């Protein structure tokens, strides 16, 4: 079963033929919103808005464990995370779609594991390649089919939020090798790995990161970029091979 987690700009999934909503109560509390079960272009899938249906949950307060646990319990084996990000590398300008292949975690204070010694015994997952190579290839193939230009690869820096970064912080991320900056990439990716879910990210660059533009970051411009760019994300999703996973 395919699952999609929607980020900023994608609280609803247009084109989803809704069959029902699943209200999940997990060992970690409720999910961000009810899980929507339906079909998109004949493909069955589950959709969950990461920030809630009204975009009320900030990145550091998202119940990542509940979200991933519920999706796994509902049979999701492949999970695509849609994310709005800032561009750091010059190749990743606003409006660009990126399928990252690496990440660096700068978050703190979040519940990062099911294997916390209380809920499940301590365990150490292998995480050298944080995104599923098979699902990344499906996304790249879907981009080609739907004629959506994408960048194959890039390093996603997961920061705490909800504030945007300082110019000095972005300079540090660039020195560390980050190409993109976002606030929700972790612990979502590692929890999916713990749950045995094949996980990949489709990132839409909504703005230049702090200090990389002549003008201050404008939330109005970010929202406009998301509004114009998410339809391309949806076209890519619609082109996914319905026979996968």
C-alpha cells in the first residue's frame, strides 16, 4: 500500500477519490489528522496531512511516532513524504523539485525512536542511506513520465523550526554539505526505517534559504510558490506506477 504524507501547501490531496477516513489512536496518541483512504488515478493509497487539516501543528510538535505507527498499522509499505524546503545549493532555486538522497539531522527534543527502551527494546537501525533507493527510482520515473523536471539527489538538512534560519546558520549548513533545508525530515525518515517502511521524499523548493537572496524571505512569496508548484508535485504523484509495492 502506498502512503503519502503532505507537508506545507498540501493539506488536502486533490484528485483523491475518498472512500473513508480512519481515526487512529496509537500507543503514542493521535495522528496529526484522520488518515484519508481512497484512490488516485485508480491507485489505492492513504494520505495524511503532516501539520493537520488546518495546518495548525508546528514542525517540532508533530507526533511523528503516531503518524508513522498508524500508517504502518494500516498496511503502508511505501511512503512518500512531500516537503516544502528552502534552497541552499544554487542549482536548487525556488520552484525546483528535488528527490533527495541524503539528510543531516539538526533537530532536538523530538521523540526519535520506537526503540526507546520503554515501548520497544533498544535497537540500532542501519541508516547510511536514509531514503529507499527503490522508491526514489519510482519517483524519478514518474517525473519523467509526467514531464516534470526534477533534481536527482541532494542533502536535506532537517532543522528544528518553526522559525526560519539565520544567514549564519545557512552558511554553516552549506559548509556541512546541505543542499536543502526543511523542518520535518527527521525523525520521520528514521521512524519509517524502524517500521520497515520504504520511505522517500519529494521536496519542492519554496524559497532561497536565509542570506542567499537580495531580499528578506517573504511568507507571501513562499505561499505563492507553493500554490504554483504543488500542482507539479501532484502530476508526478499521479504518474506513479500503480503496480508498485
